[in-house]
């Protein structure tokens, strides 16, 4: 990635990370603001651009924030070091660093936090739908950047895991052709179909070994949610539920 000071603004660009609904730009702005003391409004973020990075290796889902944030953390440290060598202080003397540019690279293995999920599941016979009476999740989220986004990732992941168990179905015709064209047509539930009455998340802030100690949580909710919801559903119904059902009219080749 590259960090540069241009027009008294902090500009960062990452070549291998693209936005896909996980608040990357907001997270990266907050990280720069946190460690430099500049306003988030004075930070520009450019993603998936070869103008800003020599190469990129893909976003890798939840790992993109962890790896990208680690690179930003390293670049910010280089900027602060350069400022100190010139007797300058940030953010006060940011404009005096006009034209400063640094390129950094971070390579890391998969960085996932440990967690534990517990679900209490019942079945609403009147409306013929499953109800998660209580859901509790404890996950290590590392160096927390945006608390609301982390909780949304965990809660949304748990809901998606439950939906995969209760609603989703892969339906095929007798020739083996899929009868659905998108995830919405494969039994994806609406907000009224899946009821989670009580949901509580507890974050454990144990840093990773990456610069800055960041951890990705994109898969935490779905990983823990599959185990918690499926085990309780099995106890509630008295039978094992498949994670993805095949329609009876499927004929193997």
C-alpha cells in the first residue's frame, strides 16, 4: 500500500482490497485518525487501484481489513518517524510534510479470532417458523476499529448461519439443472421469517500478531452460528438437520 501527504491531506491506497459491504473505507479512515490524530474528514482512501499499489493479492473476505489495517499501521509509523526526524509534530505540522510518500507491504496468514457461541432454539408452531430465543456470542475481535460494524458482522453472520440451516435449499430439475438463479431464490429468509429475540455479543480484545493487532471477524458469526444453531435445532426437533438440503427431484448423473 501507499501513504502520501497531498494538499495537506492524508491519502492512502491499497491495491488488493476492494469494498464489498464491510465498511473498509470507514475502518481505514478511523485507523489513520486514531494513530495520527487527524480528522477522518482529512483522510482519503483509494481501494483496488494499481495507481496506489504495485500489486495486490486479493481481499480474502474478513482478512482484508486485518491485513490492510496492518499495512496502514506500518505506513503511519513511518510517517511519524519521518516527522520526528524533521522536528515536526502531527497533526500540527502535517502540511509541512507535503509530498511525503511511503510504500509498505504486509503479508500474513489467515488471521481469525477464537470464539464461543450458544443458542437456545424453539419452534413457533402457530406461524411454522423457528425462533432463536437467546443467542450469546463471545469472540476475540483483536484491535477493535468500529464496534457497531463488528457487532453487525457477528449478528448478521449468526442469522445467516441459522438461515442456512432452516430455510436454504438447493433445488434442481430432473436433468440436474439448478432451479434457482440467485441466493434470494434458494430460500433466503426475510427479517420476519427468522426471529432472534435476544442477541448479545461480548468482544474479547486480544490482539493478533499482525502490526496493530488487527483480526478479521467476517466469518466468526457464520462459523459459530452453524454449530450453535444446528446443535440446538437437533435437540429441539429430535433429528439431524442438513446444512444444505437437496430437493427430492434431483437426479445424479
